[in-house]
C-alpha cells in the first residue's frame, strides 16, 4: 500500500486499491468482533442483537466506501452526501449499539481489561467522549470539509480520502456513543445535557445543509449542491429520528428502573403515625430502619 | 373520556401530560408546516436568499427541536398513559398551545422579524400573514382555556 499515496485517484487502479484497504479494515473489524464474541468468556452471555448491530454497522460503512458509491463520489456530490450520511450517521448507530468496548472488557483477561478500563476513565478520554466535544469534532469537521478546498483536494489524494472518511466514521461513532452509548463510562453526562447537545448538533447540521444549498463547495455544480443539501437535510432528519428514538427509549427504561427501585424501597415504609395511638393494622410490619436504597435496589440495615 | 374529577393526579403527572401535549403540538405544527407548505404547495422555499446566517442557525435549531419534541412527546405520552389517571382535555390543551405557540413564533419572528422565509412568494402576503397569525392566536386561546379547565377539574374536591 506504500505506492498508493503516490497514485492519483483518477486512475482506476487507485480506486480499486482503496477499496481493498477499506475491505481489509472493515473486514478485520468485523472478524475481530466475532472472534471476541465467540471466545469462551463471552460466549454464553452476549445478546445476539448486539452482534447483528455490529454486522449491520460494518455493512453500512462498507456500502459507503467500497464499490459504486465510493467511485462515483468524485463526480457526483450527491453520492458523496449519501456516503456521508451512511458512514457518519447510520453506521455509527449500529456500531455503538453493539457495545464493542463491553465485549472487549469481558473477553480479555482481567489484568488487560483493568488496564483498558483505567485508560478509559482518564480525564482525557472522558473529555473526548463528552457530547459537546464529539459534536464539535463532527460539525467542525463538516464545516471545514465543505467550506474550504478540502473537499476538492480529498478526491486528488488517496491518503486524504482515507483520513477524511476515517474521521467521518470515527467522529460519528464518538458522537453516537456520547448520546446513546451503552458501553461503560464513568460520570456519563445527564440526560438533559445529552438532549441539549443532540438538538444543538442537529440544528447545526440542518443549518449547514441549508447553507450548502446556496454556497456549494469548491468544484461542485450548483444543481448537484442543491440536490445534495436537501438530501443532507431530510436524510439527516430520518437518521436523527432513529437516534432520538433510541435516546428516548433508553431514557424511559432508566426512568422505569428508577421507579421500580424507589417502589421497592417504599413498600417497606408504612405510614404509622397519624396522631392517634391506634395499633398497627393486621399483617403490617413496623418500619424497618434501613439506609435509602441505592440504584440497584439494595438496602443496608442501620444499626 | 375526560378526567374523573374524583381521581387525584399528582402535579408531576399533570405536568407530564401538559408537557407531552406541548411538545407534540410544536412537533405536529412544524411537521404540517414542512409537509404542506414546503412539499405539497411549494409555497415555502427550502432556502430563502435573503436569510442571514443567524436566521439559518435559528431555523435549523428550531427544526431540530421540533423533531426531537415530536418523538419525545410520544414517549412521554406512553409514559403518562401507563399511569393511573390522565386528562385528555389537558393533553389536547397542550397540543393546541404548542401548535399555536409555534405558529405564532413562525408567523411573527421567523417570517417578519428575521425574514427567514415568507408564507408565499410573488403575491400580496398580508392576508396570508393575517390568517396565519390569527389562527395561531385562536389556537393559543383554545389551548389555555382547555389547560385551565382541566386544572380546575383536577382541583375539584372528592365527593
């Protein structure tokens, strides 16, 4: 692959070379996940939908960077926009919901897993994984790509193509994980913070789409820009709907779990004292002195 | 199927009912705006050349918010329905209030103040604006009335 950087994108072999690169990368990621999943530690307790999500995410990413969409991207800005939607928005949903970090932590031997977990809870990682940071990386990257010459240059250098599309995928995964990720992360920001950042990011995405309508990137025809900007606007809406739905679903599940934990604690408490010295109703236990239930519904007895 | 005035509803639950209605109203109004005026009638344009960048950002934010609001409203709706008592009147009041509020915001601030887009181009837009804003105000009044009536029903003493 060392010769690829020197090869211009215009030649057919350059495009095919790139396809092999992506095939290797995505195929490798897919196999790695399945290998981890099938190893002894994780086999019995890994929900099958997660493997399905991973496969779906990899396939979606593959459609965007391998084959007709990738090779047609150069000439047709609309195809690029479709690839951007698939690679940067739809594929990450599948990849994140597959919980790859959890799988890794469960499969590796304990010392390695602990090392990784410690790295993941470092301040740097937590800062990177914050929704606001992820949103900035995504929207900032998009703005840079479409309002500078980056877009035109990308199609001339293979390494730039890889860098930009790789960034699209990774930044998309970072953002999706920050909003709906199910991998363990310490001090995950509150639901409200995540909702606010999500709406703000969606708003910026919509604004950028409309801006592209009137101000095409360098080297793109006005007609293509108009069609592509509408694709970005409405296609983004559609995929965002999936993201919002998963977010609300998770919020509701957490709220229900909290309600159940609270109720489990409440059932022990009996309103005994109403001012009269009545005896307890039949069958009611006196109030057990316990500490408040923690998030898992467990209570510690007080002495 | 209005609320039985003898059932008590905790303030938090009635807030969720109203909130769900509000969000759904905003979302539905925005969706109707998009579907009918942009797509069907082609009266609105996707992009108005006279838009400032601030206007573009505000338009995008409001669009994003209404989209989020629609879906969140449905989840809140499911949440509220699951509980013991809910007031359809209050929910409807929330919807009217949300839709009217969005329409008024769109009609006055987005159309007139920020000039993001107009209701229709190449015609005298005054009667359209008038109709738009009057309908918005009517919706708001209906919404407030419904919300207050439902609150009075909740406050009715137990028989």
